[in-house]
């Protein structure tokens, strides 16, 4: 595998995060886990100790050091020094110095600004190679798709499933009592893809389902928050969205936006099939009126 070059010592607007996102497809699975952790909470995850970084990613400390070396840094201290320099440069910019005026902010405007920022930051953090890889799974007719969510994120899982069912076959929502989930998992194999929605507080039953699916050869795709669900340790592909807002609740707006982007791209890629299915569905609906 070709080494990632020219990442250390970057200057200007081209940050280390930008370059990592562009080369994510060249990383090994272990290195990709470390990259996801770094990108999901950039640059602060990289400012932790090697042991803390490794624990977040579910990899060994030597794996983190190999990842840093792949980025072109001779030592972990050099890697952290680079991140600190980027952070200082950001804090010195006029945009970072300009704080919102609390005198003019309203609950609605504050929430809107936070939600919009979450979407912008999430899309900026999604590696094109990761998006394309997930899209390839969604549009592969040989793959069977299974979608599961947690107590609140199940609504997004259902939303995604209903859209995908229109444009392609072999799409199932994992729902109902947890005890019945294994009835589906027992048939999982290498053709199956389990799409998981899991944000904090992460659900043990969802995490366990992902583990069991992975053990049977299924490919795991995870949609999570910037703190990363434990499912990230076994997922092949991860979308980490920003969820923090001025509320007692986390926001799923950014996750939903990425899901809609994938649905739009999948519909375009499968248009001939999708169009035929849409026409057939319209005829079925008319026959029941």
C-alpha cells in the first residue's frame, strides 16, 4: 500500500484533516479507525496521550504510532505540535474571534445557527472515499441491506429504509423486540450490510447486534456522533456527525442530512431500476383506491 506523503508540515488552508479525508481509502482498517477518531473530534482527539487515543479508537498504542508515522511524522510529539499550530492559527482568525452577540440572539436563532453549523462541519468532515464506499454498498443489488437504530435514532433508520425500499429490493428494517433481532442475524453472511444508527447514550443491544452481524461476515456501516459509538471498532465505514446543540437533547439533523445525500445519490445511480419500481408502486397504489 502506498504511503501517505507530504502530510507533515502542511501550511495554508490545507489542514491535516483535509488531507487525511482525501487519503482515507489508502489506510489499513486499523489506521482507518484511528483516522475516524481524529476526524470526528478534530484536532482535540490527537492532543490526547497515545494511550487515550488508542482507547478511543479501540486499537493498540503501537497502531496509533504507526498511523502517525504514515502521516509523515517521525514522533507523536511532532504530530501533536502540528495540531497545536493548526489550532492556534484557527483561534487567531477573525471568524474565530467574532463571538455571537447575546443581546440580539434568540432561542430560535441560536438553535438555527448551531444546527446549521453541525451540518456544515459534518459534511466537511465526511471523507469522499467513505461516502462513495457507502454509496457503492447501497447501490449494489447483490447486497442485502439491514438497517437498525436506537431508541430515538430508529426514526432515521425507518426513514432511510422506506426510501431505499422504493429504489431497490432487499432492504429490511431491524425492529420489534430485541429478542427477535437474532431471527434475522442468523441468516446474515458476506452479502449482508448492517447499517447502524447509534448516538450517545449508546445502546448495548445495538452494539451487540453489530458484533454478532460482523462475526457472521456482514459489512457494518455506522452513523454516530463525534464521540463515536463502540460499534466504530468493528464498522467498515463510519459517518461521525456533529450532534451538540443548545438543548438538553442531541440533534440528529446532521445525520439526517447525510442520509438524504446518500439517498439522493443512490436514486440517481439506480435511476433505471428506481424509475421502474416507482411506476410499479404507483400502479399498485392506484389499484387499492
